[in-house]
C-alpha cells in the first residue's frame, strides 16, 4: 500500500543508518530499548542523535526519513545491524561466544572484512525464537514524533540472521530461517498497526545465489522469495513495504573482486511482496539499469 510515496514520482530517502556522533557514547547492549530509555543519559543522547539525523535529512530535502538506526551500538563495520535482533529476540542464550558466519568466504588477517567476521561474538539459539524485546514500534515512535516527514523503519531479514548464529534447538537451518521469519513478521505487523508508513526489509539473499550458491546449500531463489513474502505477510494491507538489495559493503569495502549483476535474479526479485525495491548500483555500476526497468514492472524502484 503506497502511503509515504503515494503521490511522489521519485521518492528520495536513505537506506537507514547514519554515522554515529562522537558525543553519542551511551550504549544499549542487551538491555531492552524501553529499559534503556529510563536512563537519563541514554535517553538524552538517543533522542538528540535521532533529532540530528532527522534535521540533516530534512535539510537535504528527503521525502522519507529514517531514525539513522540510532539504536545500533558502536560495533565493527556496523555489525549491530545483525547483532541487535540476535541479542533482543527471545529463544537465545544469555551468554555470547565466537560464531563463524555460515555463508560467504573469509578474508585475510589485517583486512577489515576479517575483523568484521572475527568480531562475531553472539548468543546461540537455545529455544523457540520469538520477537522478544525487539521493540521496533517504540523506536519508530520516538523518531516520528520529532518530524512531520514520514519515517521509514528497516530490519535485517531472517536468512542472514540464521547464518550468523549457532543453534542448539532447530534441527535444520531452513527450519531456523522460517522460525525467525515468523518472529519478525509478528514484530513488523505490530509496527504497521502502530502507523509506521514505510517498513523496509533489508538484504534478501536472492541476488546472491548466482554468486555464493544456495544458502546452506538448500535454498534457491524461489525459496528465498517465499521467505521474504512470509516475513511481510499482512503488511501490504496496512503500510508501504520496501525491499532493499545490495552487494554488501561493511566499512564501505566491496566484498566482491569482480563486478556483479542483478540481472540473473531480477525475475525472482519481481516476485517479492514489496511496493518498492532499492538496488545498490555503486558496486555493480549502471549496466543493470535497463534490465531493472524492463523486468521490475509493478513496483517503484
């Protein structure tokens, strides 16, 4: 349902995150967002950071703003994007341990991508996964009351979360992905019910299949479309849904030596239940633009 961009031909926005101000020293850690907001120092710094982010976007003339992902802590290469859900959803251990990433290759020591992978010290799944203390609605409300512009809220998708953690509960990684999908769907429907005008699902691995192979050796592009659509079920009747795709650039570093292309999977991406798809073309260049325009027919780009 087009809400924030209903009458906008070329809606302008950012993906989500913005650089953390040097004075924003308070950290969330594993405590819940609402619990942290009881602390005077955290609340002041968090709300000040969100205000700065919103003013910068308004000054730039963006149509749709974000809260800059202000709930993320300072972690190497922005890894809080993955670690925040894993330390706030239910069904996870209270202690963390080094966790190898289960998709993609490593990088040599001294490379930022090596540090990014080495720094994965995360809890493991020990029981049924649930939304827990994600509290996306509370975060969105803080930002939306500080601006008249529509505020978009984004979250990582389940296949990437499933690849980041050890699992002592689910028998199969595909079962783990679907459990995470159901948990996220519950949280996102609460967010939509609260009035969030745009919800963004970040980084389905559909376009990565030709490059990296099937996630866990099992999921093809059609399976990943089903995971995406399950994660957003019920949302498009209530809010505007965006699908964000990119080639992965932790600390602004390309993770592929060769230029990649979206073209082999555009037909699959055209099947996701989204109102808009964002394509990161800094890494892949302009060569895909004609094909994107020809194949993605019923969504904003």
